[in-house]
């Protein structure tokens, strides 16, 4: 394992110490507490995105507890065919970053029964975000998607 981790260059003792300190902080806060916060923010984002874009635009499962995560993937455009348009999804995420400083990534995956691969916007709130930031970001994302639809 050490050979694998060190294969990219010299050892970074500082990074190792930083990781150890981060793990200590996680343990002080409580990893269960961190997980509850991350999942709660993901649920909030999922709810707001479904309100703005519709439940049919959602790719991220929310109903099954076993599949929950803070990651939320959705189709931002009105036309379901736009889920096949990589250029459009890429432009959408690029404009969110350049014009609004909102970092949303795109992802791709196969959908059973679809003749094409689907492209979706992907949001992942972090523990340092709050619900007001999520609400603002989703409102901006909805305005831009409407403009581009």
C-alpha cells in the first residue's frame, strides 16, 4: 500500500498529519452527526429541485432509504430529449460556474429502455452549506434552465 501511495513522488508528511487531524475533528463532531447533516442537506436539495424542475426530472432516488445520498442528479431542461444533449448540459453547468459562481457538475449514465446515454446536472451540498444557500442555488439553476430551454 505504501508503494502505491508514494508512487507519484515524495512523501508528504504534512498531508498525512492533516488527514490525521481531520479524522480527529470528525470523531469529535461525530461521524453519525456529520452523515445526518449531509443527508439532510441532500434531502433539502432534492425537495427543492423536484419543486422547481418536477419529479420526472429527477434521477436521484429519494424514496428508498438504502439509496439516499447527498448527491442529486436531475434533468434541468423541459424537453426530455435534452437529456441526450451533452453540449447543452455542459453549457448549463459551465454558465452556472462562470456567471453565478455555482459549481454544479454534469454526469452521464445509461437509462434502461433509452436509445441514448443520458446527461444530467449533479448537485452535492456539503456540510458547510446551509438551506438558504441551497434555495438560492436552485432558484438560479431554475432561471438559467428556463432561459436555455
